C-alpha cells in the first residue's frame, strides 16, 4: 500500500496557565449549535475544564473516542502533590460518567477540531483562549494509506459491534430468503 | 422562544417550602432589561416601605443579568437585592464567579425568596428538579467549606454553590455571600440570607441559553476581543499602575502597593503613612505576596486574571481579589502582609465583607484606646479567652467576637453606625467614615473633588468603588499627555467631554474644587452611573466596563450586543432610557423609605478643604440634571417621561412628592 502524507492536528494544553474561565466550553457549544451560534450550553461542549479550585486543579480535557464499555480498572495520578481523580485525564465518552454526552440524547460528543467549510484557521477554543493555555499545532506525518471502508461496510460494522456477527448473519440470511 | 433570558423565575416561599417555576412577562425585558433593572421592579411592586429588613416580607432576590451565559466576555455577575439591615435601603451587592451562568443553564433568570424557613435549609437546583434540603449538618460550617461539602453530598463536582458562613447565620450586618472566588459583600446580604435560614444555594444546569442573532453577536464580540488584546498589550500611560489595565484592579499581579498604603488611611480611617513604602517594607510585601499567590484565576468566561488562589505558608487555600489584600493590615496598623493573608482566610470562611469589617474592628480598638470601651469589654468568659494585647491577636479576637456575636461583638456586629449609638458615651464621634450608615473606603484627602462629592453623596450603591471609573481620578500634568489621552477615546458618550479633560488643571480656576463645574460634574457622573446601570442589568463585570478607564464595553457597542442577543432593536437612546428608568425607580423605592437630601453628603472629614457653597451647588445642579426636586426625589414630569406615572402617583399619595414638583 502507498505511503501518504497526513495532517496531524494537535492542541497543546499549557494547563499551568489556565485561569479556569471556561471560555473554551462556551465557544465550543456555540460553534457546534445548529444553527451556528444560536445557543450556548457548556454541557454540550467537546472540551471541559476539570476543576477543583481549592485543590489548585485546572485541567482542560478534550472529548475523544466513544467507548461502549468502561475500563477494567481506574487510575489515579498524583502530580506535584495533587491527586487527580479517576478518569480526569481521560478523553472518552464512557458509560462510567456523563461527561462528553449530549445532555438531551445522551449521544457521545467528540472534538472535531472545528473542521468546517470554509475551514477555520484554528479551532474556536484556541482562538478564544486569551490566556494562551490552548496552543494549536499542525504537522505532517507519513502514514500507510488506509483503504476507506464503504458506507455499507461502516454501517454493517456498527451493527455487528452492537448485535454480534452471528445475529447480523442470521438476520441477513432471513432477509435474503424473504426477498 | 426567549432569547438571552430564560423567561422563568423561581418563586420560593420559605415558610411553607413551596417552590414555583413562574414564566415572566416578555415585556419586562423591553422596559427594564434584566438583572438589577428587573429586580428593582419586583421590589417596587412587592415590598412596601413598611417592610423592615428582617421582616419575612423582605424579598431576597438572586438574579442573573441579560448577558450571563452568552459568549459575552465577563458577563458573570450575580446581583443580590434586598432591603439592607444597615442602610434600610434597597441594596444590590454583586458577585462574579460561576454561579449566575449556571443558573441560566438550569433555566432560570432569578430566584425570589420570600418569608423565612423554620429550619436551616439549602436550595438545590438541577435543571427542572428544585428542592429545599435539610442544612442542619452545615450549621456553623465555613462559607468555602460549605460549598465543597454540598458538592460532595450531591456527588456533583460541577454544581456551583453560593453560601454563607457563621457571620450570615448570626445576622452580622456585614455578612457576605461567598461563592467560588467571589462574594456579594456589601450591606449585609449574608445577614438576610441567614435570617431566612438559607445556608446555601447550589445550582447545576445543562440547558441552552439562546441568542436571537448569534452570528451577528459573535461578529460584535470579535471587536470586543480585539480591543481586550489591544488593551492588555497597551496599558494606559501617565496613570497609576492599577488604573492602567482592564479588569478589576490587578492586585494579585501587582506587588507595588505604594499608592494604597500611602494614600489610603490606616486604623479607623485615620492616618496616612506617607513613608510606609520603604525599601524594606516593599521587599517584604513583595516576597510575601509572590510566595502566597499560587495561581491567578478568573471568573466565568473572563480572559483577565483579577483573582488569586492563595495559601499562606502552605495553610488552607482560599481565593481573594482586589483591595481585600490590604484592608486588615491597614485597619490594624500591622506592617506584615502575612497577617492580612492569615486573617482574611478566617474572615472568608466566616463570610464577612472585607471593606466594612476591618473598619469595625479598628473602630473598637480606637474606643478602647479612648477609654470608651474598657478591659471589661475585652475580658474572657468560660467560652473564650480574654483579648490578647498584641495588634494581630486583638484583631483575630475581635473578629471572632463579632462573627459569633459574643460580648462586645454582639454590638459591633451591627456595624459602626449602630454600634456607636448603642455604646454611646462619646462613641458617636468615632463614627466618622459612614455614608447612609454604611462604612466607606478608608480615604481621607485634601481638596474637595466635585465628581467624588456627587458620587459619595447620591448614588444608590452607597459604595464608591462601584460608581466611579470612566473618568481619570486626577488631571494630567501636561497638555501633551491630555491630548494623548483624549485622542483615542471611542468609549466617550459624546465628544464634548474631551474638552473638559483638556481644560482640567491641577491648580487655579480650572482645578478642584471649581472644575469640573457643577454642570460638567453632573454630566460626567450621570455618564458613569448610566454605564454602571447597563452593566448591572446585563451582569457584566464593571472591571471590563464602567469601573475602568477606556473599557472594552461602552455605550456604543452595548446596544449592538444587547440587540443581537435579545432580538430587540435597541439604540443608544433606547438603552439609556431603560437604565434611567431603573435608576429612578430605585431612587423612588429609597425615597419611599426615607432617603432625602439630608443624608446625601460624604463624611465630614473626607476632605480637609471643604466648600459648603460649591457643594450645595453641586448637589442642586445634579438633582436638576437628573430631573429630581431639590430634596433628591424624582419629579412627576421626570417619572412620566420614563413611563413611571404610577410611581409619581404612589409618591404623591404618600406625601413624598407634593403637587408633583418641588
């Protein structure tokens, strides 16, 4: 397979500078509202500032991949004498917590780096963070070109994940007989 | 759909535990905007002048403003309104922090408390679920401690909590309401909350706040953002450090306190120590501050860093801001800044105003030194030790007595004005720094200043720091500096103000006390009040607007932001009219409770050089400019112009306005 160039987008988080204002949450929810900027709701934001003010903890965390199951065990980090709660650093929308889920539907949220048409110069949270906590970086990496699955394959894959291959196969067989 | 506001208030009858979600009249936004504006209207309609501060009928309203929860930077204030136990007028202390946006996201604009709870409770609001919960286990807990205990109990680290400490429970007149890094401190809101037996209000919200024309709103915010960046990079020249930037005075960043420590008075607002900022003191204070302030922090959606997370010598963390850094040191004549950090930690957990409280303690020390209070008043009991003799120990002891209302503390807890009259025996003479029964900043200066004369005398706020801001505190020395300052001044409501500044001199006819002239002073003060009233209706921090020189928000961009957020089509004249209406309604509410010209003056010793004739002229001119009669009461004509004919009728019926005129 061919090697291709891939753009890697990174937000570097200088958490020591965070003043805890949560402006990133506000602009994220506004940008992703439909129509754009019609409403604000930090609970819909794909970045959340994990805060415990009296323990001097301020940690912007971005929504990552959805996971159908929680971890088998949990981690706690102690950094500079501060103990971070289980899952604080985790980006997953996960059954163990309500973070990174649409408050109405419970559907998982994921940071999309504000990819849009026309493209943004940088993600909105980075733009709005006047304390320079969030720093946007782009770089190119060479990767193996992946074959993009067809829509039908993606759809089937999702169904298989949910119901298991056997059930999907049975159902397919039944449907094939009927037609 | 409602825009910017949620359109719902919570009405809570504490005596029965009844909670109702009430839809508000959309017309109210058009006539009174929101925040302070709409709250004043509710107090006017529902709290007659016979109601005393600790009567069950005294409403306690926690209000968000029109722009809370929107992407408008620094729209994070909560305005708390009630009839003050100290002034007996409608007080409106405000707090920043994170609470008001959360209340909006929960789906409410205001919480209106009436009557009193029979037992200690806290209110828990989680979107549509609202309940009064038992708070007996929180009684006696610190104001910060309570916030964390409640979050833990609710298992919701994202709940925002406003709480009172022991001072509020004991109805101290200087009790504050503490929340995150902020507090609503002035005029005793904590005492009213305690009187109603509300220990705390916890909120968590995950609903939408809607903007009418969101894209347009963001376009206007771009201009505001660019200006904030510009101002942060380009401090104003030729003014003192804390006036150069935006945000509330950057006391957590700046370590240079020469100006405060040498120009503000120490003790019970007595002595200016003009040589305090020695090399040694400067070094000690700088080292202490840098070692104690662990992080610079902000309120909700604000790019500034006005607050500090502090821990003195690895003691308990708490959050502080602004002038509170100095007030206890200066009031007690203690030269070690570490003392202020230590005692403010205790004072914050107790929940007391850090402007008034140190002055009350200093007042007690003075009375002791004058022999009016004696060793008997400072004696111990089986419950506590006698008062130590060192300055620091004495202040800690007095703070404990006041907050616990023990011994002499029970009298002092009502504030300097009432304590002086209660103690008698000449103590009244030592009450020399209150206006309308409220402790003022410890400032004693030389020459009468026309602008400050009016602001001290007349504003409903009764606290100078939240009235001033738009106009430089002193003239610039050279014409070059003045020209430089007025050149780039888009915030001005009208260009003719520039000439006032260009002509303003240090000495002579064009200097204090003659200049700005009474007419100019009335215009400038009116402009400052107008912008403060816009901020307080939107609940935008005055630090980004009316309280600083050349701020990001002003009368020219506010109407655009408000229009885009709400869908109203508001221009500058329209916005000015709305807040003028609020101010006159507020004034009338206070007039109805007895406020008149007789009370409208600064402390007698505020300036050394006084000019009774000019001062009377200032007041008369300002009243005329406002459309008030010579007793400081809005005329029928003025009230009708503001669609407040019903207010004129009420004032006439009560004999406060006669024939609608002077």
